[in-house]
């Protein structure tokens, strides 16, 4: 029995190890289009590898998986973050759990995770072939109810491979054309678009405040219900940080459809409503009537950003708090609670490129990650239309789906042997 895994990323390598442990006699080959396996794992988390999240602060799967939450809610019951942490710790990887619930190797080195997975693949006898980009997968009937898959490659000099079962774990499809390898099998797909990116604010003078971080903000798209909270980072091109990245994940498709042009609304006061912000500003005014606006401001903000927001509110920095007046206070409160910026474009978040889209979830049996219409074809990881926000949720989805797919393939392998 031969099993071919397309993609030597987190899901593909994890699945290969799991399959070989369940079915030691299975012939398992992992194909990687690029020159290095686990290249994305090596750079995730800034090279530290945020391999999962404790989920302690997660209220629901919908809060961290913009797409595929229902599937992940089910799958995480079978292999969740505690299982992931136990798995790596059993392989000798010491882990640390941060205050923000992100989990990293204690070494703070993603290469430890890469080496652990590659060494286990080698130990269990899973074959790895790099430079093998699959261009087309066909199904070939072999008589009776049996069939096998024929994998064709982008380079004509590479001979096609055959397999009894195939796991597609290619990671995100960065181009819609990449999905064409599944076309001969009739697999339903969703066009891929980028997720997890920062937003460009060309020409806006707030970009002069590069490096400014506000720990508690709420970012939203004006005219929609889409919003996200967390730290916000001002960059030389616009805005980034967890609040913006979360928003980009939930708004990936509408932003794509609108050509990454939108109105971004920022609440600089940790999501407090206008009445609460008014109370904060009124308290500042009452406590500092003789001080200039520039010298007394909310502790959440630094002086550079405060001066920017004063100017945007039409207020002079040397005005005294006791002289601001009701209209000026109203303008300031409006800016603090509902500040608007014009978005025109996006910027990739570091090298951790994530896409939404891929194999349609209606195509997949959630119990096994097997295709409902093409027996023997399995899926895992970002190749399916599941993606998460930052914080270890995408890698957890990869480990989880790989585990369920490996279990499903082992079941099918047992039935055929």
C-alpha cells in the first residue's frame, strides 16, 4: 500500500509520522515543491515557532477561525492544544506558555521543531522528495472497486508517480491556478485570497509616528460589523499589530473584493464607548484645568500620538484644558472613540503568508478528512478552506487535521490489507 503526501509543511510532515506509527508497513512518500521542507515552520513566530495556543482565553472557535470554525470545533475535541503540547514534549521538546497563551519551544528556535519532525520522519521511514511540484492528479481505475492515483509533475523530466492514497497538504494556495491540480478529480474548491496582512494608509501623516504601539485598541471596517481588538502598531506604510491582523483575517474576502480600499475605524481607548470616553476626557479636564492639552493626556497614549489626535480634532496643543469648551471636547471624544483612516492597499505580514480558500469544506468528511466524492483522497492544513488568526491557531489547525487525516488513512489502509 502506497501513500503519497503532497506538501512537506507542518500538516504533511506531522501526518507522515502519524501514519507510519499507525501503519509501519505502509510506503509513505512526502513530496515538496520547493527545496526545503518545513520552510514556513522555520520562520513562523518570528523564527521562534508559535506552535500552538493554550486556548485558555478563547471563548469559541469562531473567535479564532474566521473560516472553518465549525469543523475545527469538532476536530479539536479529537486532537487539541493539550494533545499537541504533550506530543512535542514526549519527543523531548521543552515548551513555554506565555502570558498571552501562545506556546513556543523553550529554546525559542523554530529549527528545533523542524529538526524534530524531520528526524522522526527519517526514523520511521517516511521518504521525502524535494523539488517535486505536482501539476495534476488523476484517478485510475484498477478493476473492481479499487483505484489508484497518478501524480504528474510540472517538470516533464520527472516521471509520474502512482499511489493508493493521497493526502493533499500543500499549505495555502497562493494562486487560484495552483488549485488546477485537483481539477481532474472534480474536487470543489474556493478561490484563495490573502489573509493576515497589515493595511496601507498612503499619504496619511499618522505614518510619521512609525513604531508607536497602543496596547488596547479596537479596529473595525466602517459600514460593517467586522472588528477586532488588541495591540496596534503604526508603521511607515500604515497600521499593523494583532488588532489589524485579526481584522484582516475576518475581513479577508470583503477587502479583496473591494480592491483593499476601505475606511478603517480605530477606537484608541480600548473599545470604550463614546460615553465612557467622554467621562475619561471630562475627568482629565477637571483634574488639569490650567494645564495645556499637550501635557495631560490618557495614559493609554504616548505624546506623539496624542498631539496627532489633537490636531485631527482641530484643537491646538497649547490650549488649556479649562478653556477647551464643549464643542472641542466633543470633537476630541469622537476622534478617540471613532477615528477614521482611508485604506488603500495591504502589506504582507512578515513572511508568514496565510490564505483563506482552498478545498471546499463541503467536499470533506469531518470524521476522516477524506473526500466525500473521491475515496482515498484526503486533505489537511491550509490546503482546505480553514484559517486562523495569529497566535498559534494556524499551526494547531495543521497538527489537528493531520492527525485526523492520518487516522482516516490508517483506517482505510487496514480495510484494504
